[in-house]
C-alpha cells in the first residue's frame, strides 16, 4: 500500500542539458521509498528503510529526501547520489550519480571449458537374469565445466588510478582498469620453482598488494606459506607447521601481518625498503618473523597492530579478543628467527560470534565489530588488562564486518560501519546513523570489496567504488562494479528523534557537567543503558553510547558528578538478579564518551531472575568523590549498601551490606547526606510507607546491624513510587532537607527533615539526631504519579500515567499550587529527572516511558 508521494527535481550539475531530472517519490507499507520517472512512469530506484513509510518529502535546496513511518525515526537520503546513471564511471562521478556495470572476468582456466570426459563403458548394463526385460541404462551426469576460482580479489591504490587485482587458482594475475573497464594480464604468481615447497596454484587462498609498490604481490596458501612475487621474481615465506593463511595485511612498507588459522605471524623486512631492493631474495634473507599464538581452538578472523604502543590485538571466531605485547625479533641467526608469543590478556566481547574487524582508536582504545551486530569498545589498562567499556547493538545490521575511517567532513571520533541486513549490504555513519550506501549482494557468500578515497580533498563528499563477485553457470565469474559519490550533508550532523531503546524505559537521570554538557542516562527493558549527550540548543543529540547489556532489563540508574573532575560522573545501574554495575563516565568538550567499568555489586543472598532492583542512589564519601556510598532497593523489600572506589582498579565483585528489611517491595529511595559516622536515607515501599533511617559506618566498612529507623510515615494509601530530596539549609547546628514523594494514590506528600551535624551527633549517645516536621499531602493527578523532582526549594516537577508534566509550587502553608502543565508525547511514564542550567535561569526536565522527552522550563 502506498501512503504518500511527492515530486522531486534533482539537479545534475551538467552544462550539456537542462540539468534537472523530475521524479515522483512514493512511500509504502513495505518499508521502501520508490522513485518513478515522470516521462514514462518506469521505476528508477528503490530506497530501503525499516518499518513502514507513512510520509515522504523532498527539499530542493539541500537535495535531501526524508521519509518517516511507524518506527518513530526519520530517514534522510541524499537523492542525487542514489540515482543510477549509465553514462560511464567518469561522467557518473562528475554528475555524482550511482553507476552499476557488470564486467566479465577473462577465462584463464587451464582445462578447456568444452572438453568432455568419455562416458564409462559400464554406463549401459544388461540384465542377464531376465532377457525378456528391456535393457536398463544408467543416466550419466553431464560433466560440469571447470570452475574459475579466485585466490584473491582486492582494490589496489595506485598513484595514477586505482584498479582491481584478481589472482586465480590457475596462477593468473589480472587487473581491471576502472576508467576503461579493460583487463590487463600480469605475470603469473606461480611457476614450477615453487613446487619444491609443494605449493600448487590451486592452493592460493588470499592476496595482499604492497602499499608503496603495487607490483609486489603476496599470495597466501593453504599450506601456510606466503608467496611474495614481483614480476618473475618470487620468494617463499616459510609457514611450515602453521595452517592455512586466512588473510594478510601490510601494516606498512616493511611489516606484513599473516593470519593463520590459530595464530598471527608478523614478518618484518629489515634493511632497505622492499620496493628499492632489486631482488626479493635479499629481503628474504633479512626477514624476521614472530608468531602470536592465541592458544584457542578457534579461527583467527581479524587483527590490528599498534606499533607505537607495541601491542597487537587479535579477534577470533568465538568472539574473543586477545592482546599481545609485540616483541622485536633481533635474532641474526636465520635458524632461530621464529619466536612465539602468548597473549597477556583476553576478553570475550561478541557472544561466540566472529570478530570481523578491529581498529585502534587511540593508544589504549580498541573498537571491534562482529557477526552479533554489535560495536564494542574496550580499553587497555596498566598494560595488563583488557576492560570492556561499551557494547552497542547497531540496529541496522544483523552482522557487521568492517570498520572504515570517517569521511573528511565527519567528526574525527566518528567511524563508518559496513555490514549485512539479510543480503543487503549497508554502509552507515556510526554517530548519526546516516546511510551512505546500500546494495543487494545476492548472498553473503559473494565477495564484496570497498575502495573509499580517504585522500579526497572534496569538502562535500568522496568517491566510493565497490565490487561483488558473482559466479556464472559456465564456471566463470562476473564482477558487479558500482561507482557512487557519497556525501554526509550538514543537515544530518545532528540527529532529531534519536532512537534510544527498543523497549520501554524504566528509569532516567539528568546531569549537567561542568563543561556545559547536558547528559541524559536512560535504563530500559531492552537490557541496556544509554548515555546521550545533548547539544547546546537541546535540538538534537550530539553523541550516544550504550553500556554493556544486563540480563532481563535494566531497572534503575543514577549519576553523580565528581567534585575534582567536572567532566566525569559516577554511574550506578541496577537490573535483575539484584545485580549492580558501577562505571566512571567522562564526556569531553567534543562530546566523546569514555567509560571505565569499576565493578559489580551483588547481595549476599542468591537472587532469581525475577528479583529486581527498583531504585539506586549514591553519595560521595570524600570531597574529591574518590569513594561513593551506594544504596539499592529491590523487589524483596531489602536495601543494600556498598562502598565503591572510583579511582582504584576494577573491583570484580562487591558484597552488599543489608541495612533495611520490609515485607513490601522497595520502590524508591534517596540519600539525604553522609556525615562522619552516619548516612541518612529515605525509603519508599509498595505499601505507601516512607522510612527515614541512618546507617553507621567506619572508614573501611558499613555497620549493617547498626542501622536505625528514625521515622515511619504513611505517606500514601498505595505505593510510594518516587522520592526527591533537597537540602535547603546546611548550617553549623542543623541540616534541613525537604522531601517530596509521589504515589499510586495520585497524591504528593511533602515533609521536612532536620539532621544534626557531626559534633552534635558525637554527643547524642544513641539519641535521635533526626527530626521530622511539616507533613502535608495533596492529590494532584487523576492517575498514578511515577516521577517527581525538586526544581528549587519551592517548585516540584511531577509526571505520571496521565501523560501530563506539571510544575507545582509549595507555599508557606504547605499547600501545592499548580504553576505549569504540559502534555507529554510519550506514554507509560515511569520516571522523571531534572537539572538546572549553569546560570540558574532554566530547569531541564526529562521524562521516560515509551521513549524519552526533554523539556526546558524558564524561571
């Protein structure tokens, strides 16, 4: 079903014609936008999206086509670069159109394709037992034509023009010129001299051309050897004892990385650069090799070398990353040249799926992608450990197979990701999720290659070449060559309506950093927590990152700013099985997000999958925030407390101290303050009760059996869903707090708490140092209140199932007066959070439910 259509007039930037091409764009229920010719009504192109497209529109000024539908996101396309053109690659690039051409690979098979084997003399068998029966004959299969098999296909960057090089298992080397689409034959990579190593041409399995001299070609073989050839000059890099060469990469002019089945070998060629050596035998005599063995019964899939840090990271077919110290092999004796190095750290990141690509983003940060459809980031700590930072599911892909450098006009910390969604291959920008390229490969078994001109000086785009190998029935192969100009328009540098989660949001927190960044943290039923950095105009999200998922959903999250680093925050997330995770998150001025995993927290009791944490909070125990006091409330009616070190090393698992028990589940809690000896907290339960208690502690531990309930209030007739506390006076003799709560009874309750400071506390001798007064309750909603927050000492923001955001003023008589109300665009509201602008003139309010919505409220 087609829902909407619009007219698009695309400029061709060509002086030979009128320069305009008018099309009709239609959106449909099948998740596509189809483009139709206005001349003959024939289909021109199809743009694939997700869900159903309900509307489509075109902006002639920017050349962007927009489509939106039932998945809640808007997809943007640069239309001119998506239109096909048959005028040749050169004209296609000038017009910035998409050109698709099929090129046949020349027949280099040694066995003629028309040679037929003789039929067997036993093809007709006579039944001698019964001569009356007709003669039976066996059907003979028609002999299949010998297949042309590639040893390797790769793009080669040449100073004159890039070309495609194909090496076959019949020893041929052929090169395709992209301008003329003509083939040229080169010297075969194999000859009889290689038979001494038992190497046959049918054993070639991968290739790698030298980055500085394309005449030099490395061919990996099934016997583990590598053939290095330049014209008729050939040498063999011995791989005896190692299995098939899976892949090869030239790190630079003198270092070749060879991926065997269970190891990576680094060949280093010393002396003069290989292109300057007249005979390759001279380079062979100076070559040294080091073997990096993972020791895992899995296949090496990817690797990345950090020469500045002398480290190598390797990914295998079971989702594991291995980290090695790169050792310089200084042996001069050729007989002792092979060294073996074992990994010093490893971590599984991709759920027993292939780690398809790796990239060092800095000297200690590594990005990895895999067949599980995730982008993962990890960091090397103290040169001894590999720490997982982020794990982001990329919804556009079912599997990701490569990481590419960003376009020239994209941010430096951005990357391009390529991967599959079914048989569709997609290339997107990770930061904005803008789709540059999509093609139907016809099957994942077909080889697809990219050549992205990263040195292009054009400010508005870069040329992209791609090829797909397709087998033919006669045994030969075709290449589908596509040329496209890809652009990253300014209009999609920032995204609107960003996709935070796939499921309902349970909790949200909002924090303003010292560098002016407004950060939103959201916890969802989709098992993930998302960190979103808003731009200064609050019109879009500059950057997002997902923390590693928790089993069966994340129920609660909170963040606290560090006193000694106003760009960093301590983050606590809680989920099912009563599990807590602690992180240190830093957001730079460029909105880059860096995450450090600090450890896990769990209660002393065994927890089932349906036991969940409903609320968390934290408070700094020292001025610099190096230690945090953390509390969690759960569905068992318990509150556990933890000491978490922020500046130390990763704490594998912390055991919580049980400080509160109740027969009703804990729904909400907040920390008022921590003095020298006590921490004061407020707890709300599903019975509508509110408890005020103190928790004693020493410098090293929490004294669980010393916790004391000072007050018990019946704040609501039904569940106390949310709590918010604000310090209104921190004098020398007493600290005063205002506390408000929202419940299932549609009411707000408010009261004040006075707490004595340290010197009074020390002389109290067990007497209560916490008093409560001014208790008031007022019904303010027609539905349950799910989120509440103090904006200042008089104004409270409230939201709930009624899909309204309201701001109430607390008068001197403890009455609540409505000052502002607004409709929310999201349903199933579960949480509310607020933050104050740096000038104190505005309050930012975030509401979470089926999505998240951000408000700005003036003074």
